[in-house]
């Protein structure tokens, strides 16, 4: 059976763990040629090993997604080796300091925005440049339910993800007529390298059963579930989906706060 990405050429950032790693594994399994990018070299090697264990292969690049020069070199190298680019997954992100708003520092705010918002901007701009030279393509940015409204993450993180959603909408329209689609995924609570501290804290406090309790499915999401959404947006099955923020959160953002078990 043919894969959903047969013949597609893809770059995935934030590929050393979590959603990025799951996306690399799924994309290779679906027939794509994949370049994995992350600043974490050890994690990248582990991702490549997992791909090889499944009988596939991906190339790896150790670089920060917010490093314009490094990303430009990766884009040029990838296009030179494979003749173009069809799919870009801008997934790299950090959560920043877990402090309340009055304790947030300007330096931390800038650091989070640099990775979470400037990184996707670099990815969209660089990928679109290559895609416009071909027949178009699909760009997918990882945003978050924290970018939809307050209450799902620290201030810098939430603001950066709100920016990603608007960036996707703006870019989709600015690239009108080019064949380049730009969309975002808004995951809910998922255990990744970035959120591991939250999950570890809950388990250490004996509250593992409370993880994900606020969404109707009463559980956290899996990286593979977010990768499945990325696959849909990357594939031709979503050919008429553009400028959207696809929420994958178990229903968390479908309601205003309420007490479980009570009607209102």
C-alpha cells in the first residue's frame, strides 16, 4: 500500500524528542525523505537510530531553529540533494521559566519568543522560498492551546504560541496563489522533552492520575497523536486546508472552566 507521503521531501525541526521525533518516524514510514533538525545532538542520534530500527533512514542536522544562517544552509543543502522541498514541520519550541507573570524576566521572554516565534518565521520564509520554485507545498507549525486563551501555560510561552497562530494566518494569505499552504497544530497536554518536568512533578507528588483531568477524555495526549495530525496537514488529503489552527487537545479548549460532574 502506498504511503501518504510517497515522493514527498520534508524537514522537521525539534526532532530530538516528543512530537518532532514522532513526526519523523511517521513521515519516514509514510514514504517521505526526511531531514531532522534539533539543537540536541544526542537526541537526534536517538531519533535516527529509532528510524533505522524501523527499516528507514533520515538525515540529521544539529542546529537551532532560531539560527537564520544555520537554517538557510540546511534548506539550501536539502534542496540541492533532493531537488526541492514539499513539507516543512516547524516544531521546535521551549517552555521557558515556570514562574508567575510578576516574576517573568525580559530575558526569558525574549528567549522564548526567539525559539517559539522567530523560529517558525524563519522556517516558513525559508521553506516557502523553495516551495514556490516547485509546485507548492505544506508548512505546519506547532502552536498550542496555550496560544488560544489564558490558563494553559506560562506567559511568554502562551504569547509566543498565540503569535504562531497569527503568523500562520498571515503567511497563508501573503503566500496566496503560490501553492504553499501554511497551517498550525494546537496540541493540548502532551508528554514531551519540554513538558517532562510537569509530568515528573505530578508523578512525584502522587498525582499521576490527575494528569489531563480537565479535558473530556481525562488523559494527556500522545506525541504520535499529534504526529498523525501533522501527517494529515502535510499530505494531499488536506489540500484545501490553509491558514488554520487545528486543535488536538482531547476537548480541553471546547469549554469554559467548570467543575467536573456539574452541569454549569
